C-alpha cells in the first residue's frame, strides 16, 4: 500500500534553515508529481510547492518563492523541501502528498501524516 | 492571487443532507477536488474531477459543478462525517494549486 513518511521537522530560529524529507513506498514514485502542503496551527491547508515526476518542473506559492526549494531523488523514492530564511509564519505541519494529474490540475491522492516545523526564538 | 471561497461552517442534524459550496472564477475551466480532515489526521481525498468519488468513500458523498461553484453534498449525514472539508483546484493557467479556506461540518 502507498506510504508517505515525512521527517526533518523541529524547532528552528527565525532566519534559520531546515530540510524536510518524505520517504515514499507502494507506488512507482518517478511516475508521479509530488507536493508539499502545510497547515498552520488551527488554520486551513496551504499549498507550498510541487515537482514533476522527472524533477524538471517545479512551482512555488508566492509566500515561499525564493526561500524554499523542492527536489526529489527518484532512485531513493524521496522528496525533499529545503527551507531557508524561515519566518514565524512558516510554523506549520508540513504534509507530503502524491499528486494525480487531470487535465491541467492535480489532486492529492495520498498524504503523509506530516511533520511539525516550529519557527521561534 | 486566485482564491476559492467556502462557508466557514455548516451544521446539520443526523440523517439530513449537508451541502458545502466552493466558489472560484476558474472553476468552469479547472476540476475541483474535495478533502475531509479530522482532528490530528491528514486530509483524505473524497471527490476528484468535480464528481468522482474516491476509493473507499461512501456513496452518500457526491460532488456537483455549476458555473463558478462546486458543491459537496453529504446525504444522510452521520456523526462520523463531522470534520473539516476543503475544496481544492487550480488557477486558470493550471500552474498554482489553491485550497479553499475550509468548512467545519458540525453534526448536531
């Protein structure tokens, strides 16, 4: 069965960096777009970034553009999110999700359980 | 930036029908997706491509689309359906993923 397991969250000071990982299993990882989606405490879902199967296409939400970088290693069935210049407003649970493409949109078919990132001094 | 608008809350009694709407200018052009999320859990895909039910989702859940509004309908609501519901779609170019603000469904 499909499994997505995030890791790498924790407490970091404002301005600091963190790298999240997502280990995937149970499907052909390289065939799927993958995404990071976050949820601040008590708030709704916010899309962060997604990347194509080969890793050649990626897009970011305006709130993280220039600070976050999404990447993947298909040989290791792993997705990553490098987060730099972190701000208090980046505090959230970060979910990894596999995407299925329909026409020009994507649905989040499978989600991990999330990893908590707290940005605080 | 593109936005999807949902009502913050919907309340229904058990056995009644709940309808949750989601509005956005690009919805005539882009598919909509619905997720439910229970406290402390990850979101689960409920409806994809406006009207298709995801695997394992009971048939009391259905989706519909009309113009710039999509609707999630839950017929014969059960206590276990109490959750937050989110719509999701894309901007008109298909580049950006967008979520609605979420609707808290309360079963009275």
